[in-house]
């Protein structure tokens, strides 16, 4: 992805956010980056005007599943290119859901064009699945192992993201989530918050999208990498392209094990740098383990000023 790349920063992990971080106008602070032209490359590969989504679309349009995934993917990689051009090349890469595809492009396991095409297929297929089988997601806070186990007793509810010791996100049918919101305290959770998302992601309700995603993954051409990319599905590092085809396929209907993936980073990793947009993963990792420095740059100037 980068021509004459600097040496690896062995103590740094780059974090790549999921689609929930995007909002209207997210691209505006990054338009000044010399790497903004990457957005046009993503647009050409995906057949969607991603620059318009990042600059002109309102919240309702940009958070739509198929739009949010492409917009977030493109912006994260603008940020990553800016970071590496400034002399910081993280050895470790960790994405959350959609962010895993961004991390694989940053690692060189996928080209930018391949990643954009995969995201276009994935986003469209997931949006279609959400229309066919309506559902949503709820964030739960303040629970323990017993509270998590209690979720298995609910009908139409599945754990979608394990984001911390006491923080999970669940997906489910509308009926299942209504029941959960009414009874979450009885189940051992201190707080439950309905999320404004377009579907029950990382759950069996996404199964209608599986065939399209798997076909796209089979068609993709894969490269090699010297980066360490930690997977969502099992919280372990993987480098083999054949493994990643399977991992990305499974990720569609399996929970994101972000807690486990963060703990899988070596203790020598002391710095996190979150790619745009937002700072959600910085907040999550901060609650999981201690780091010496954590950055979530809001614009190219802040990204360029990072000296870990």
C-alpha cells in the first residue's frame, strides 16, 4: 500500500473502526490530506460516489449500512496512508467488524480495489438481509459472566460484540430486543441502550447475505504481509490468506471478540492509534488494558504530529 515504507513500529497498533463511527461530514477535516485521492479510487472500484457520502450526505444517508461501510473504509485508509507517510508504520493492526477489511488492506493482504469491491458486496448484501429479516442491536453495560450467560435464555437474541469485561452488544429480532430492554436488570445488566443501526449484525439474521459475501471472497486476490493482523472471530493473529477468507466469512454471523483480540496484543504494544472517523475503539481499548499513549487524530495535522 505504501511505496518506500518506514521501518515497523513494533510497539504500535493501528485501530480501524466499524461503521458505527461514521457521521455526516466526517470527511471534511481529512479533505486537506494529500492522500484524499484514495477516496476517488474507492469510488471507482465500488461504483459509488464515496466523496459525496463523506462530505455532503446527511446523517440518515451516510449511516445507511451500504453507504456507511464504504465511507468508513475509505476514510480509515486515508488516515492510515497519512500516518505511514509521516513515518509511523504500526506492526500490529486491529479492526472492529468492517474495520477488519480496512486492516487487511492496510496490511497488503488485500489491494485497495479488492477491499472496496468486497465492502460494496458486503454492505449491499447486509442491507438486503436486514430488509428481509428485520432486527436491530442493543448495547449492554455493567454485567458479569452470569449476566452474559442469561442472554442465552432469550429467544431471538444473540451476542454480537464482546467489547469488554462488562460491555457487550447483542443483535436480535424486534420482539427479542423489546423483551431484553424490559428485563435487562433482572438478567443482571445495569444499563441497556437501543442502538440506531440498520440490522441485527453479527448474528444468524445476517445469513441471507452469506452467499454473496462468500462468492466475493472466493473471487478476491490475496497478497502476503509482514504485519500482524488480529482477527475478530477468534481473537488471534493470522497471516495466511486462506485463513482470512474463512475468518471474514464467519465474521458475518459470528460475534466480534474485540476484548479477546485486544488482550491478544503483546504486552510490548504500548501505543494505540485509531484511524478516522471517531474514537470509539480508543475508549474500548482503554477499558480493556493499559497503554502508555493513545491517539485518535481528528484531522491530518493531528495525525502528522504523532511521534510514539
